[in-house]
């Protein structure tokens, strides 16, 4: 069942998502060679709780941590560990959730570590562009296939592949709700979008082939060919004319700009 949200409920979702956005910015300030993914997880947990929320991922279907940390060829759902140390040239997708006032926030960003090859930077740029192209289609009267097609068309035109097994989803009182939101599809097909729907759009795009495998931990997915993968995610509310982005990359990008300068 798809739950349409009232304006008041959407504002509560915005609060949850803004905590996630600021938590990701806090982690952006830490990312550097030598940092472990366990350190990032610990800080995320502290930050979310300090802001009155609880980590939305911790314990979800048995997930053991507060964030997902997926490095290089890992696609999504990587488990933080003291053994996973970031190195110069790596990329890391951090997926983060926060629960407060009865609603979940959910967003993800792929960060660079030190000096990263241009071909990988191009993958990240294209994946992020595809997210916003998908969001442009997330308006009343469109269909889910319009979102997926916008993402798929853009990424495949640049020679990348779209993961099929892992997709976006509805978000609200539950972390994962209906409808499913694929990152591929046909224009004009799929569920009709209505004002009040709230969904997480999250393209997962591979530099090589789209096939994935699960690691032995049962959570982490990686590319079968071990080529890099990128992941960006926003939670949005469907509106007339223009989607309402509830999460934000603004705080992250302010931190990253400061680090560069």
C-alpha cells in the first residue's frame, strides 16, 4: 500500500532528512586516508543521537551498524569495520538514516578520498546528475517509469550500467515502503505519481557491467567485475510541477569546498 502524506507529515520527514544531511556533512569532514569505516559509523551514531533522533538503519532487519559504508567496487550495504581503512584514491558511498517524530530520513552520497582518477570522478558526476534528472520527473501525473528512464538513459549514454537488483523505495513511517523505485524503466509506464507520495530515489551506477554479487556477510553487494560503483540518494515528496527534495547535499558540499580551500 502507498501512503500519501499530509503537508504536516512531509515537514516531519524533512526534519528527519535534514538530520541525515547534516550527519553526512559531519562525516565529510572526517573522510581522509587512514580513517576506518568503523570510525565513521561511531561518529554518525553519536551525531544522530545528539540531534534527538535514532539511527534508522541500526538493527533494521538485523543490520549491525548505523550507516552503510561501501568502498570502491562495493555497491551498497557495506558494513563498517575497524579493518576497512580508507586509502588515497578510494571512493566511499555512505548511506545514512535517522528516525525522529515517527518518520525516517534516508540519503546517500559517494565521497572521494584524496586524489581520485578522473575516470572515477566522471562516474560520480554522471551518477549524481542522473539523480537530479530522475527527481525532475518526480512530479504529479508522471509515472515511476519516467524516473527510471531518465536515470537509465543518462548513465547508459555515458557508457555506464544500472544496477537492477537494488532500487529506491517509498519512505515515511517505515524506512522502506511502497512503491519500489527502479533506476531503469520505460517512459509512461509504472505507478502513477500523486502529490503526497514520498520516495527515496537512489541511482546505483557501475563503471563496468551491471551484475553484482553478495559478499559472505550477507549484506554487502559489490560489482561482479570489481569495477567501481557510485551511489547518490535523495528523499523527495511528489508535488505538482516540481519535486520537493527533503534531504540535502548543501551541507556536504559546503564542507567539501572548505576542505579543498
